[in-house]
């Protein structure tokens, strides 16, 4: 009796185990272990790598083109040097303007200027008059008596009451006149007369090698002057 009961229990136990194996193992039949609508949990090592974290794909090395050869530096232009001259003196302003026109295309710079200069106006032969008008007239009468003509009494200026015997451009002629009067017995004197007159100059700046100004302006000299 006991053996039958034990046999029946074993059979029932086998049936229960078989039912549990058949109905209780969800993963054996491919069903999800989570409820419907709940996302499945996965380990980080099981998740796919996002594109942004993917290891960089090595790109083929770019071959650097050889640098173009550097052209040689341009030659430094030769610096032009200049000569500064003063041309003149010109006798008149018209001569000065003519020279400016002749050098207009040749000179780098030009400027005109006027200066006052002292020049010889002649040579004067005379007799001192003695300081008064009466003495000068008396001296004149004596000259006439000695056949020394061509004289006159100076009444004004810086030497009044002087007996003038002539003004000469050529100093040789002045010396001959003085010797003639001295030979007649009168103490004639000879002196150079000067006057202040304007003279005109043209200052020019000429590039070296292009300064043949003499072919364009004639009749005047030149000297070095300060550049401007």
C-alpha cells in the first residue's frame, strides 16, 4: 500500500515538473523577460558605438607640393645725384626769363633771384676846387689860360666846387687826360667811379649726366651753390 502511494506521488511530481518546464521557462521559447512597452536593458559593452565616438578613420597622407622657388630680389634702382649751380649774372630780366625757358625741360628745379652789386661806371679825372665856388671859378680861368679845355665846375653831389676834367670808360684814356693836365702845371687826380646796379641770377638743380646747360644758355658763367 505504501509503495503504491509512493509511486503515485512520484508520477504526480513528474507531471508537475514537466508542466513547470513547459509553461514557466519564458526565455526558452524566445519571449522577452520585460513587460510590453518597457525598453530592454543592455550592458554598455553591448550597445553599438555612436558615429561621433567611432575611432577616426586614417586618411591617406597628403603629399606636400614643393614650394615654388623664390624669385631673386629686385635690383635696387641707382640713386640719381644732382649738381646745383648758379648761372649768371644776366644783364636784364628778359635775359633771365629766356634762360628759364631754355632750361625748362632739363633742370629738376629752378629759382630766380636779384642781387645788388657794385660795378665800375668809369674813371674820373678832376681838380680839387679849393672848397669854395669862387676858388673853383678862379681855377677854371687858369685852365683856360693854359689852353686846357673841356672842363666844368661841379656844383652839387658829394664833391661840390670840384673842377671835372672828364669821365672815361677806358682807364688808359683817363690816364692820358690826367698826364696832359699835370703837364700844364695842375695837380690833376684820377679815381675810379662805381655804382650799385642790379644783377640777375638763375639757380638750377641738374641731374648728373644731364647738365649740358651751356648748349642752351650762352654768355653767362656759373658757380656752385647750395641745393634747394
